[in-house]
């Protein structure tokens, strides 16, 4: 038995045990654990009581697709035909060098559902996995077993007892089924599909309401024509055809197919959000995959929907800077297949200027088909009086015409926002911002929390239940381990964790240089902020924080003067490079010795994790003509 099988069986047994349904005796489990350990596997390091997050390895990586987002400009759709042409011609050139002629591409609808992998090994069904992170997924075999092709039918596709067949599907629900049985309770079909598949208390009756659409067939890791499944599909009601075909890879045919699929979207009984184009199976193995996605396929996203809906009120949220940001509450409306009730109001000045309040009507769209944004205030409304006092500390709020602020630095709500921000910056696994916010009642900053958690004598007396964490619970174990896993921080990160208003990466980097005895470059930085860090009290506080962290065993990486490399390229990084195989931005940039990380205004490139991101940096980069490239696509 290979290591993957050992790990799969071990994790299955462990999950079953903790969920009260053991599948083997303790003695048998002990033997299996010994074998896994001797094989050098690290899955035995997964600990805990009743768990729902055990992962099982896919026989071969199941990666997500690279995406292009179409857009509508003054009523005219940009189908990204130039980007598609470049994508195809790059791969066509690669294949020509290998004497392969690629004269067609496959197309199929991009279904808005959940990806699963049906795995047959040794002529028998082994497991059904969710995609997970592409390498491992959740085992959901028990949901689908009775609906899947029989071993007898699968035998017809296998010519070896050791062969592995993977049928990669999109799990979806017909619109007609959703409207009839679930629309009154759920916002959209995609959510109920994810729930049916992912929840441990699943219903076999609900599983039968799903449809599995095969999109890829792999035999021992090699892609095969999906038509080989026709006979199986005919015998299995839960499986269905996906309506794919082929076109010539010309710009004219590509645009024609996009328009055709847009029309098909309106009449389809499935929720669609784009079109997938893939090169023939014969060349996929040669093209291979990069760290994030297959080189032989790309998804083209449809233009996001836009609707008009009335405003029913404004809700105010306090952030880490003390600013109260408005959330516009909307009359629920379906947008791109999901129900939308809220949209960003940006700041108090925006609300006042645009007269947003009860009675207003706004046009909203989902930027990147994810985040609802107000596109236009179609009808002005009645602006409600802004809050006068902070609900967290009772301080009188100030309004400068744009920002509504709580100026009290000891406000628990404000401190909670800073703790939440620091939590995100530290990438504390398993800890959300809402988990850390309650600590604001007793702690002023993240360093104080870290000192208590990482000092055994102090942690033992922590009144954790006050903050919603029951001692000896799995949740508390995750909380403590997240801090214990912090091995190093940069000096600039320590400064950022202090939560000073208006302080970003560029300023913190230069302050770090100054405090470490190097020459800082404060050119173009705000004078008032720079002067703040000339204050000896602030300098002392930061250096004390560094000493505290070092005393806790955390390495603080101090800045160093580096030799200037010829051909220096200035980049600004946003998002996370994790999906491209790098834990941190610092780890990613180390592979390019002549790259320098700077603020967006000074950058030649904006490096992102998603071309479809709608962050302010992405918008500003597009406006300024700064080239946008993902961590996976960037090359010098």
C-alpha cells in the first residue's frame, strides 16, 4: 500500500473514531498508526477531539482555473478577446515546438457549484472528495455512494487492478429544484449545494436533489475524453451531460461562443457564471500545470449583474482607526444568483453627499461577482442623523465633513479593531478577528496578549472564559497554538502591530531602519507621521515591544542595507501568495534579488493573487496604468 493510501485510511479511521463510529479496532488502528509513522508521514501530527476538518489527499492535484473577467463599458461588453488570444497563442507556440497542431479548443459552461473528485482505485470506489485546497479535500463518500456508477461499469474503463480513475465533477442543483424545494429558506442554489455536501448532518434525500456534471476524466493522472463516460451517465441518474463542444480558436469564433453562452445562461436550468475553455486532452500532459492552475485551461467570467434596489437604512461599524464606517442596508435583492442585503457606504461624507438613507434607490453590482458595490445613487433619500456618541466608550464623536471619528484611544471598540487588524497581519491560523476583539476589555495591544499566552505562568491564570474561550476546549487549543507557531517577525511588522493611525508598510519600513541605526528615506511621506516617530516615548515603546517579543523566543528580523542590483524593479504587493506556493510575501520576493517592494505610487508592477480582485490598490493601479500581474504569472 502506498503512502497516500496509508494516510487516507489512517485519517478516515481517526475521523470515524472521533465522531463515534469507529471502523476498526484499537489494535488495528495502532498498527496502522505505526505504519504511517514509519513511512515518515506528518498526518499523525494532527491532533484533537471531535474534528470535522480532516483532509484526504487527491491522487493528483485538483487545481482551480485561471480566470479572465469580462466587463461592460457604456453598454458594450469587453470579452477580453485580446487576453484570450495571447493565452492561446502562447500555448500554441509551445505545442508547435513539439510538433503538435492545436486547431480547436473545447468549451463548456462554468457551473456555479461545488467541485468534487470521484476516485476509483483497483476497480472499486475508494472515495469522493471535495476539492479542498487542491491537494487534499473532505471525504464525502457517504453522501454519494449509492448514486454513483457501479464497480461493474467502472471495470469497463480499467485495464489494470492498480489503475486509478478520477471523475472530476461540478456538484450543482437545478434552478427548478431549488425554486420548488429550497428558495423559501436559502438565498441561492450554490449555498444549499455546499451545505448538502459539507455538513456532517447531511440528508441522503437532499443529496438526491443534486446533479453531478463530469468535467474531467483522469486515468492514472492522464486526462481522457469525457465521452468515455457516456455509458455510465446513461445508467446513473445523478450524473448529467455538461453540453460542451469545440470551436476554432479564432477571435471571431471565441466572441461568438461567449455571446452564445450568455444567451444559454438565461435559459439554462443550472446557475452559470462563465465559460471554460480547455485545450484537447492530447496536449494537456505536455502543457502541465503551474503552482496555481492548469496551463491548458482558462475560465472567462460573465459580466456581473447589476440591479436597482431601495435603501432601508444605514448601519455604523467602528474600525481600528476610530472611524465609523457606514454599511448601506438594502431591500433584499437577487444579484448574480445570490441575495444581497448590504453594500459598503465608504464613509460618512459619502453618505451625506449622496443623500443615502431611507427612500434612496441605488444601482448595485457585484464586483468580480463577489462583493456588492453601489454603482450609482438613482434616487436620493433622507439622510438620518449621524451617531453623536460612541456606543463602545460613550465619547463624543467628531465629523470633519468626510470621516466620523471616535478620538478616544482607550475605546474598547477601537482597540478591538486594532487587535483584529493585527490578527490578520500575523495570519494566525484558526483565529478570526471576531475571536480576538473581546480581549480589548483587558489588553491594549497584541503584544500584551502574546506575552500572556507565551508565558506559561501567566497563561495558566488567564481568564479565557471571559473572552468566549473555554479552557481545555479544542477552540482554546487552536487559539494558543496559533501564537506558539509564530517564530519570527520583521521589525516593520512590530511597528505596524502597534496600530498607529495612518501608518503603512512604507513608513514602518523606514522607521525600522532609523531605530536600527540605518539611514531612513522619508521622502514623500507625510511630515506629521514622520515627526510622530521622532518622539522618544514612541521609540521607547516600540523598542520595548521588540525586546518583549525576543524574550518570548520570537526572532525579530532587523533591516539591513542591501547592495543595489542593476536593473532594480519596483513592485507593490497585495493579497497573499499562499495559493502560489509561498507562505509570505517576503518569501516570494526573495526569488527576485532585484525587486524592491514599495508603495503603489512608486511601483512599476502591482503583484496580486487574483486578477478579479476589487481592492482599492487594483482600481488605482488600473487608473494609473501600473501593470497588474499575479504572483504566479510574474516574470522578469
